[in-house]
């Protein structure tokens, strides 16, 4: 996905991806990525946890606007309720 992101970015469209493997994402180097700490197969969180899934989407929009350095992977452990970044609103 990161390789496609770079092509899209060259056309002037900002992109961000959800990373489920930080090591793979570091090798691919997409323009922007969010690493929420979820296990493989759960990019938006767990089934039936709508507020958590919406929070992931809000985080993606927030970091899409704020990440300025290409290749940045934003680590946000959304599985940890005590993480201060987990409730950041992206309004």
C-alpha cells in the first residue's frame, strides 16, 4: 500500500495508512502511517466497538493533517485506555 501511496502523493493527494506491522511499514516507508497497536486483521479495532473504530478514523484524519515529515509512523496505542493520545479528537 505504501508504494501506491507514494504515487498518489506525487499527484498532490495526501494519503495515510493504518499499520498493523511497524517493521513492515518502516521498510515500505509510506508518506504517513498510523500504528494503533491492534493485532493483525483488526485495522480499525475490534468487532462491535463502534466508538473505538470511529476514534481510529478520527486519528487518521488528525494525523493526515498534522504529519509534515514524509515517512512518519505515528505510534498511538488505541488498545490502552490510559494512553493520552487514544482520546484525541480530530475535529
